[in-house]
C-alpha cells in the first residue's frame, strides 16, 4: 500500500497493489447474454485501469472487502473506515487497488482439466473459450511509486502468469481463448497468440476515439490512439481480432460514433460487440466525480431515472445498428448486448409515458399507447429476445462458418 502524493496535496490518493493468497484458475463464466466465453481466467482482484463506468465492483469485488481487510497491511485504514461508515471502498476506490493472484501450476492444470471435461455441456454461444479476463485486465501496469523493486516483481509476476496459463491452455487442452484488454502491453504476447491460430481471438475495448472522453471514462487506461496502434500490430502479426465498442457514451452523437465505427471497421474485426453504459451500484457517481476532477460536463441526465436510461440505451442500440448498415459492416459482425432490464415491458411503457409527457404534453393513451404497444411487440421484444437467446445469437469465431444473423434492420425504426 502507498500514498500517491503526486495526486495533489488536497487529494493524496492511497493505492494498494500486491499479491494475495488466491490462486489463478479457470472458472465457469457468470456472463449471460454476451456470447463471449464459457470460462474466465482472472489474474487479479481489482484493476489499475479504473474505468469509471465499470460494473466489476458491484458484481465481484465489493463482496470480497471483508476478506481482503483481513490480510495484514493490504487495505488502508481509511478504506476500512469507509466501509464501517456504510460505503463500499471496493467501489469508491476502484482503480486504486489491484491484487494479483498467486500462480500454482498444479491448481491451474486441475482447473483446466475440469473445464475441458465440462465444456461440451455448456451453451455453445461461449465458443468453447476461456476469457482473459472478465473482472480485470490481463495487461495492466502496477506502478508503485518509490518502490521500483516491488513494481518489477509484481509486473513480472503478472506477465509470467498470463504467458504460462496461455501456454498450458494451448498445450494441454483444445479450448479456445478470448483476450480482452485496453492495453498495448498485449503486444508482448503476440508471439504466443500466433501459435494458437484460430483458437485465439484478441480484442480491445474502445468506447471512444476522443482522448478527453477516454480520460473521463477510462481514467488510467492507455488512450484511444495507443489502442488503435495495438490493433494494427495485431492485424500485421496475423492475429484474429474483435472489438468491444463498450460502452458507447452519452456525450457523443451520431457523427462521432460513425467515425469510431468507420475507424474500427478498417481492421476487419470478426465481431464488433456493442453496449451502452448500464447502471450499476455507484458507477454514475464515479463518472460524475471523474468528470468534475477534469472539469468536464457529462450528460448524466440520461441516467437520472430508469426511463431516461432506457431511452438512451435503446437510442444507442438503434444508432449503432443504423451506422453499421450505412457503413456496410458485414452481416454477423455487429453483436449487441442489451441489458436484461430492457426486457421489461412495464419499464418500456414507463419510458413511453415519460416521452408522451415531455414531447406531447399528454398521458400515454389512445393512439400513442397503441403505437407504443405495437413497437414493443413487433420490434423491441423480438429484438431483445434474439440477443438473449443462447442458441441463436452465437458470436462469430474464426475458422467457423459465420452464423447468419437475424435481420434486425427490418424490425428497428430508421
Ligand atoms: S479495464 Fe475492464 S475490468 Fe478494468 S476497470 Fe476497465 S472495464 Fe473494469
């Protein structure tokens, strides 16, 4: 643990990077409706990139706070006090901690064997893949100011763990691998990726091409240009790639999004995953805090209520779909991730009620209600059900015939 006093005298930031007594293993993935993987391999608890919208604190780390506090010297006293005061430091301090797991080759091998036995009983939309990583980034830099020795130890440990686990999956199983990162450090492992052939897909998360917005939403991650150069190098190295346009932010309009998709399309990704920002725990507060520090206004009004959020989310899905058609993104490449909350008809009708009041100064009744009902039954729910159907919407994998996807264009309004 250390204090990052360069953050300014008023806001000396405490950070904690270390190795904890948990083993890096392959575990069944908790993802639903994503078509990313069957298994995950998470090398750390926490993530140095500290994305302000990140869902991981709510879904994974805050449940481990008490256990981590019991590891001597790991968690700053101020963070423990925060929890006693009713806040989750796992959430408020997101980005300020990353605890690498231990490497135990026997344990990893056991988990690899178990995954190999189980894979055929799992939904085929996981593409038999182990994902690096689902709750952290496999290529993060743990920099401990004033302690170059420990910095080197931690970063070598991270690197060796990722490389060795990849080699073992390649040599002792027939599982596939999906890498997802925001970091150009991945280039250091392209030599291993190449030995996987079509068994590995390498992807980067690129929500925006604007470095100013990137520093609000992905504060400690490398900037968009560095990510694009990494994708370029992957293509040059002959590595199969995909991109996660995730999440698209409310601050950018159609022209910025078109430019982003046009740029990403040039890399010919196998899949272009997309989702808007979903509301989880404290992520709105993290986004607003980060914007305040940088002196930027974010369009947080789209998160003011569930109805506002639904309108933004549906709007983003429609816009990305429209732009992909306009730019002739090949069929089967775009893969949308609608959140499960969007599948609520009650929620949809409340959104329509809000729009009727705002746009027509009236209640949702008569023709307006009928139109909303039609939209739900003919367009929205079939579209959502398609993306939530694990048998139908399988993301593309190199070497496999691409799945001919549902023609969403026909059911979404232009
Ligand atoms: S890189 Fe991924 S896991 Fe890390 S903070 Fe960002 S979204 Fe979360």
